[in-house]
């Protein structure tokens, strides 16, 4: 499955991973949580206990006006999430390019 992996303090990378729960859990380091912060059919898969575990803050999620409404902690991945489906899929090449650009800069939080 074609995804983007975003690690704290690193640039995001496009990657091919095996489809399934276990590979996703290995990447995020625990139980997964799917978040849908985009209008595009894209899921952000993160560790559901990341903040409780004190994992490093990674990237901010912002409103259309640029205001931060949440910060994702720990490593996360981005994958396709077709509407009316409970399965994750490949990102399209256009989504890969857009999301690599969106998350390209590592962020520090004080």
C-alpha cells in the first residue's frame, strides 16, 4: 500500500507497506487511531495513546485560516480512505505530492 510516513523532526517519506493492521501498528508504535482531517479521502493513522505515552510532538493540524487545532504526537502515516468504505487504500500520486509538500517541514513545539 502506498503511504506517507511522517516521523517527528524528519521530512516525510513516501513508502510502500504491506496492507494490514500489524504493519500500521509497527509504524506508529502501538494501537492505531484513524483521523480524517482533510476534505480529500485521506486517513491520518497515528498511535491512539501517543500523547498519554509522552511521544514527541510531530506536526500540527490547522484550520483553513492556519490556526492550530491539534498536534499529532509520535510517528504517523497517511493513506487513502475511500468514502463509504472501512478499508484503507493507496494514496494517489497527486495525494502523495500534495501531502509531502504539506508536511515537508519538521516542527518544534515549546
